[in-house]
C-alpha cells in the first residue's frame, strides 16, 4: 500500500469518534506510529488520559483499518500518557505534578470534599497516579474521608514532607499538622502561605493529577489561591437549589477572571433516595446544574444523589467508590471523573518544561 493510502487510513483514525467521549482521536490522543508492509500494518496509539477499558479495546481501531484497506494482519497497541497542560501565564508547574485540578464551590455544605475524594480515587482506579491536597484550612475533612485522621506525615530532612497514602492516593492536609479539636484562627495571608508551603514542600511522587479540595466561597483566600496555585483546570460543585446556584456562578466567574479553564459542573444531592423505600425526590429542586451548564457552555460531569449510604461511607473513611464500587453512585462518579480527564486532555498542553532555562551571565 502506498504512502497516500497510508495517510488516508491515518486520517480516518484521527477523525474516528472514540466511544463514550463524543470526540475524535486527534483531540484527546494521537497516532504515535503507523508502519505498513505487504498485507501487514502496525500502529501505536496514545491517549492523553487513562481509561483501562479503552486500552484493552484495540478492536475498534482494527475495524477502522480493516474496513478501509486490504490489510489482513493488523497489530494495534494502545497506551496512555497524561501531559502537563497550560496554567496561569505567571506561574510554573509544581515539581512532579503534571496537572492540578481545583475542586471548588461558591458556598459550603454542598459535598465538595466528598466529591473531590471520589473523583481522585476514580481517576486512580482508571490507571492514573493521583494525589489530593486538602486546602480547606478551617475545616479539613480529607483525613477523615480517607480514614487516616490519626496518622501524621514524616519528613526525611526536616524541610520537606512525605505525603500519606490511602487507597492508592497521595494525601496531604493541614489537618495532619494541627489539633483537630482547636479552631484555626488564621488570617487570609497566613492561610495562603500555609497552603503554598504544603503544595511546594510536599514530596509528590510523579502525579498525573493533583486534586485540590478548595475552601468554600469566593473571597480573598480563594482568589489568592487561584492566582498563586498553578491550576490546569477546575470543577465546580453545586446543589440544584437556587441559593447554591447563585454562589456557583460566582465561583465560575472567579476562575474565568484568573484564566483557569472550567472542566465541568457536578450537581451533588440532585435527588434524595429513601433508604427504606428507595423513593427518589428532588428536595433541593432540579435542573440547576444543567441550567448553569447551558448558560456557561460547560460540561455537566454528573448528577449525584443524596443517600444515607454515601454519608456513612464518607464518615467511616471508606469513600463510596471504594465501599461500593459497583453501585450506581460509584459508576456516576467514575463516568464524571473520566469526562473531566477527557476535557483536560483536549485543552492546550504546557511545553515550558521541555525548554531549557536561559541564563544570562556577565562575562
């Protein structure tokens, strides 16, 4: 087969819509190599996000080639390689962290920490290396959610901190370093300084994603963190009720003003499911997440119900995607995490780390 026909097949592969994504290969991956000889061809395809099921499913690409060529012996290899994506222009990426994703909310009480934790574990379950940073200084809950509230991180040199690990996730929180029974009476600059230290002085282990559980609100602390932390994208958590949507819009506008891409909306507590009769009721209203999604032209990553099981699993230190991985709730979380990763994979890459630093010295 000649070069022209080979290029035709590569173009067809690049335009092929990847199942369950709605996106062509060229947007969220690439053809690394394509070699043809006689009736044989060998192709290597790389995706910018992790998907264990997709990596096993080389048949969908083989069929595209078989239907448009005379190749009989087709060898397809698929792998994932998450790239670093662009951050705010004035900031540089954190060492050993490819992408920071902020999980934020305009107000408290919407289940942001629960969402952040389950998203992080879902990404890991699909093959990514993931960490989570608890940035909610005044109410750190990540240690409890991961069941490690009684543990403390260590340091090899007295300067940098080794994160704790639970369920395959690297975990860091101010909750490990302060007395949980005493209030944290810190002003904004102290909070920002403490979080920057946790972010930069933790020895992260080569992460594809670092999920940052942001403090609720859109005040000075949140704005300072958004300007000082090199974020690749953010997710906004809201409930369907109007008062939560008002604050969610403020959060969206804040991230837009500091040029942080919004990867999507998660509507938490969309419905309440009775633990006895399984009756489902929209006690907080309905359709709020969808309205914001349409209004701002951003993805609705998922609509999650409120159930007693989710509360008990969170409080017991075994998040839902660990406690009940096959439940509908966990499936929705994994689908939302995958949508988030796909959205990030389709955004601009960051190539600054590939260029050498230019140093001007006096002769």
